[in-house]
C-alpha cells in the first residue's frame, strides 16, 4: 500500500527532531512517488513545454514569470 506524500509532511511536523528516525517509511513512499514522476515521459514533456513557454515570454518581455504575475499596487 502506497502512502500519500502528505503523510511525510505530517510525520515530520509531529516528530520534530526525531523525524529522521521516525519517518523512514513515509520518506520512502515520497521518494517512490517523486521517482515515478521523474521517469514519466508525459510529465517530462509537460514540464519542458511549460519551461519553453516561460522562456519565450521572458525573451519577449525581459520580465520573469514571478514578477509578471505580481499585482501592481493600486495607489500608483
């Protein structure tokens, strides 16, 4: 039975400094989940296309996506 990756976060919050010892099972489940995504060709292509779109937009505007998405103050 695979664990939900959110279980790792909960375990860490509940265990404090002992998380290294207490959360091994949850950490393994998280690693398995991430590895599955890293090895998924469709996910890779999706990320690549998103990156290329953001890069193209940056080259047009010179403004990074993060800055472009921030709201301007209304008192300008």
